[in-house]
């Protein structure tokens, strides 16, 4: 004790400034006890070792040489009031040791007799190992504590969850001080460790760092929130803590405290008042609708909330008599138009929020057809004049639109009638009119008048059914074509689907057919010869019906060029549709033949395959020399079989090389399938002239000779270009004359993919290039028979839209 008093001499001298006459004896002894305790704790902490649980730790003890007893014992005092526990026995005679049985497997002892040191290694430290390890001289009643031979083992543990306590009131413009209450679980209980406090906001962002102008952590670890504003209302903070110990780099951190929500006290403001549901400054309601709003105030201290009302045109607000003062619940009428206010009051003052109520209305539209009020549906005839008017009484001014059956807005004429009163009710009449001068079957469907203004929208519908005769619907893949081609060399079947446009729903009442060599027709039995199925309301449209026509009897060669007639009938109309069944033939000649590149020794050809009826097709490329003094004038095959699969897209490209320069050649394309072949009309091309460059003069020749040679080369090049142009113009005129030599003009028509030409000499197969094509084994078709089926058309489903620039894979052929 004398040692401790000596250590505190300086501290006691600080008390000499106080007069004992002004101090109570009790206070003096309290201060003295505190200083003594502080010294003891300081000495113990300075001889302490800190560690985490489940790690290994070493403790070192120095045994004095003047111990009197034969045995020195190291004991553990846990500081919890329990009896000290023996840990290690040290024998004076030989400085040997003996470990207490409970520590046998966890304690490793190292001794140094010369230095009188004992080192204890504890493995896997647990919380029960924490406490003050002390040296005792002897055992039993004669034992005495050895001074300066002790060491405290501190086990650092995760603190208990924290709680936040406000130390000041949360007033606007003031500082809110918060304390994070500590609750350490480190052992022993008198470990003397300091706590480190960490503060975070509701986003788990650390606050109170140095330089933070809003949040400051003071020396006691308390959080100070500076200059409170109402925008801070509702913000939340949490805190965590950890026990700081020398030698423990990452002490365990406590779980976050429950969030502390900032609630600022003071006079309420409009921002503190909450209206549910949220609203704007102006509310619109249809007459007799409910108006339900709840007013609450987020105030500190708590506010009293009441509703008041100022009628439109009045100056004073009057309290509303409500079952609950903060809940507004009304069935609105015109007399409820005005301003509603929610007042929030506490001891610091009051605030309010208000809104205006407008009572609007929108009545159900009235639909008028041709000046007559109609119900939900009407039936009209095709080509009739229709006028649809939508009449509505509404305020404020509505937007009115007529929608077609496909939801497309229709062009209309709009009118407004001046407001007129009927008793106490004010009417505002608006109208929109849509007219159709010649209605069609496809115009059938549900027409809707859609009305909306700033508060609501409403629709009225009218179904218009247009009666019309059967006709072919223009639906890709489902249209009856004038002719169908089949290969009569094999088993032939006929199964076609198409859509008919008509209302009411049509049916096929009869099927007849006429052979190629017969003027009389025969009835096709719809039970044994043909089969007809139908699906009404194709894609949901009342005026569209899908039919599938199949020939179930055997089709043979006698049915080639047979014309089928289908008679459609509904309750109002009847109409016939015809098509012809034709045989396929050889391919059509290659079309769009061109020569995109002509060199002095090669010519590149490009063409498009003609129609081929779906059969496999090959091409042959032939050419001959027109100058028999220069080369062979007989037709030669450049390549015998170019498969159609070798093309890329619609074009085929072939290059013929090793030709003679400046020579006229004739070319033709042969198209072949299993039903025959066709050859394009020959056409001429001349290879380019080869430029001849003489040997240039030697360097020692004169400069005048050099200029003369250059001028000669330029003159030769100009002459070659001029000759080439003259030859091309002459060849072009020859081709044009050849196309017009028979004095006729051909018209091409498309029938099921077959191109036919009508001329003065009769109908024959043609092509789409410059010349007539040579064909074989083509079916004979009478042009008048086709005219009776459908009007001739120059449109072709295989019309070329490609350009030579989109050419395909090139095939280069070298002549022998």
C-alpha cells in the first residue's frame, strides 16, 4: 500500500489547493479511493496480454530468487468472486514444474533456471482462461502473494448489441446529441479496455468522420448532429462498438443497435401534414362519387388535426362536423364545391394544407345513325351511305372520337351546343359525326364512340353488319388463283384453301367442271367427287369465311385443262368462281441476260432462271465465233450442266475465258428440266481490242521522239474507243429491229406462275428478256378461255426486283 501511495504523490499534491475546512471528510476519502483504484488498474493493465478466443497465447513470469517456500504456485483469479484456480507448480530445488491436471492438454511450459523465468503457452484460449495470473509463495495457510509476478490475460469478445439514448432534445436549428450505450463482454470484467464507437446512417454509410460538417463524434464517442432541419425528419442512425486492445488488430464488432429515428420538435409545417391518398391542389369528382381523405400530422410533440370547409364564393372557413375529426368522408354534390383545409396544431403553433374540389360529370353518350337513334346494332346494304353521330352531355369539355373495328381513329366533324339549363342542372352538349359515302362488307364490325374528359372516360358501341355478295379476299396464301399447275405424269391431287369475303356467311351450293374438249359441264358430287370444308369468322371477322376445296376422286389425264366452277350462295346473293387445272411443262427461258464484264479475252454472262414449276433445273452455256477466219463458227458448249443449286439468290454468273480479242461471238443459255428444254435467243457480243504497246525508245534517243510516241499511243486509244461505240450502237439497232420484225406487240399475263403472251399469231410461251424463246412440249391454252376466268394482268408474282449488282456465285469456264 505504501508503494501505491508513493506513486500517487503528485496526484495528492493537487489536493493541497483545496481547503480541508471547505471539504467534507467523506469527499476526501472518496477521491483518495478513486486515485488508489486508478493506480491499481493502471499497473494491472500495463502487465496484461489481450487476445481473441480460440487463439494461442504466451504468458511470462519471473520468479524471485529469494522465495522461501519450496513450491511456487501460479494461480488464476478470474475476478468474478470465485476461488482462484491452481495452474502451475514450480519447485525451488531444481526449478522443475508440474501442470495442474485440468490444464494438462492445453498448457506448454518452458523454464529458464538461470533467468528464473517461466513461460506458459496456452492453446485455444477460451473465456474461462481470462483473469489475473498471480505467483504465490508456498501453499495452504502459509502461502503469500509474490509482488511483481503477475500478468492479466484479457479475452476480447464481441460486445452486446447497443442502444442509442438521446442526450438533448431534437429542436430545429439546434444540435442533437446521441449516446451509444456500451455493454462489453470481454473478460475479466475489470479488463479496463476502451470502447470504439462507429456511427452509420440509414444507408449504412459511416458518419462523423473528420471534416464532416453535419455529423461530429466527440471525445466520448457521442454523435452530435448539428443544425437540425426538418429535412432531417425521419432519418435514422445506428451504432456499433468494439473493445480496443493492444495486440488485437481486428476486435469483434457488436451487432448494430436498433435504428434511432430523428423526430424534430417544433411548430408544425405543411410538410408535416400527410393527406392519404396523396392529392394535388385541385380535386375532381363526378357528382355522387365518394370523397375520402385522411389527414395525419407528423409532429413533435403530437398535433391535433381537424378539417374545415369554405364554400365557393364565401370568405370564412367553418369546422366540419365529422365522426372522426381527421377523416373526411363525403358523397359530393354541387353544393360541396369549395376549399377544404386540414389544420394541425400543437403547443409550438399550427399549419394547414388545403385543396379545391370541382364537381364534374360525364354522361353516357347517345348514338345516332342517319338521324335516327339506334340500339346496339344495325344492318345495311353494301354501297349505302352511313352517318354516325355521337352525342354527349359532359363538363369539362370532352374529347370524342369514333373508332373503327380495328381501333383506328376515324376522321370526324365536331360540334358544340351552348350550355343550357334544365331546372337546376346545367347541360353541355358535344357531338362528333363520321360519314361513309359507300360502305363495304369489310367495313362491318363494332364501331365505338370513346368519350373522355379530365375525370373519366366512357365508351358506347354499335355493331354494323354490311350485306354484300361473295368475293375473293386478298389474303396472301389464301386466295383462289385462276389456274393450278400439276404434273400429270404422276399421281395428281388438288387441295386448295382460300378465303371468301361475304355477309351473311356464304356456302358452296354446287360444284361443276368442264373438260378441255367438252362444251358441256358435269356436276361434281360433293360427297364422292369433291370435298368442301369451311371455317367461319376467319380471324374473328364475321364477313370472312375460309374454305378448303379438295378433289377426292381420281384425277387423270382427262382432267388436264379442266375448269372447275364453284357456286357460292348466302341468303342475299349468289356468285360463281372458276379456276383451271393445267399440266406443267419445260422451264421458261433464262431472263435478264446481261454481260456485266467484257475483256479482250473473256466475257462474263449473268442471267436469272425462268419459271420451272418446282422441278429440278439445269443450265447449259453455248457460244460460237462469228468470224470463221479467226475461230470455230460452230456452236460449242462452254459448260454442259450448271445446276440451279449453284446459284446464290436469283442470279447465275458465268465467265468464259481464252477468247480472241476484237472478235464477234454469239451466246445462248439452255434451260433444261425433266419435261423438256428451252433455249434463249442468241445474242452477240464483241471482245475488246488488245492494246499494243511498242518497245519504248532507249534513253539515248531524242526528247522529240519520246513526245511523238506518247502522242501516238493516245491517238490509238481514242480510235479504239470510237470504233467500240460504233459497233455497240449498230448491234443495239440490229437487236431492236429483230424484236420488231414481225410487226406485233406482245402482252404478258400471269396465270398461276406461267407467263403467256397474246399476239396476232396466237398464244405461245414467251420470256421476259429481249427475244422470243424457243420452247418444246408446252400445253396449248386458249387466251379467250383465260379471259373468261379472270382479267389479264401484267403483274407477275416472280417479277424481278433484283439488280445485277446482287449477282451470285461466279462460275468461270475456260474454252479449249
